[in-house]
């Protein structure tokens, strides 16, 4: 019995260091396929956690509850609808991933675009309503001269081929799941320790 806490600590450290190693490899060498695989694996893990919540009891259910709630909460704040544009960019994790992405891959590339427009002094079509109720359409074709052309040179920032930030967010979701499960387990253990003390006090 005395070796169980030590085994639990060693297993937790082993899982954490494994997660760190896999995360570093994914962030440095990941691509769209790895991102798709990570998202798919996360979805299946969520479904498995929900099944554990429905059909299991004891500590395994407590761990699954904490993991599912923590992971879902971070996903909602960082990548969920509305939150991804209003809350997600302000998170400390999002800012950190953005800074590291710039350091590793540089700023977003600027693409120069050339657009032209031809001003029309009058509408190309007009609709008239006569007194007899008949609608007639008169189509006008304005003559465009080279002097009437306006060229606009603009710079558009397009994202590069890096999926660094997306991979980082989904890896943080896994980290939140692990932390949530660990915190839920610790809280349950504290409750279990208090219950024998209260029951013994009531019996005396």
C-alpha cells in the first residue's frame, strides 16, 4: 500500500515527460496531417471520457469528469465559437504560442496585390415607371478610357504553411485534461479522508 503513492507519482511524471517530448516533436515537425490526427484523437478521447462518465464508478469516473470538463472549458475559451475571436487571442497561452511562432517561423508573409477599378459617372442601368404602369429598362454602356482607370497597390498578410499555433492549442487541451483529472482525483481523496473521521466521530 505504501508503494501506491510513489507509483502514482512516477507514472504521472512519466506521462508528463512523454507529453512534453511528443509536443516538442509535433510543434517542430508537425504538418496538416499531424494536426488532423491530433484533432481526431482528441475527439475520440472526449467520447471515451463521456462513456466513462456514464458507465463507470469510483475514481476512474472522477478523473474522467475532471479531464472532460477542463479540456472542454479550454477548448471553448480558446477555439470555440465567438470566444475564438474575442477571448482566445487574449489568453496567455495564445499570446505565448504566437510569440514562439514568430521566433521560429518569422512574421506573416506580405503579398502585394494590384487591383484596378473604373469609375462610372452614371449607373449602368436605369428603371423607369411610366404613367401607364409599364416598367421600361434602359441599359447604358459608359465608355471607359485609360485615364479613368485607378490602380491600387495593397499589401495583404497571408498565413504561412505553419500549423504551430493550432497544434499548440490542441496540445494544451490535452494538458488541461490531465491537470483537470489530477485535480479532481486529489479533491476526491481529500473527501474520502474526511469521511472516516466524521463517521468515527459520530459513532463515538
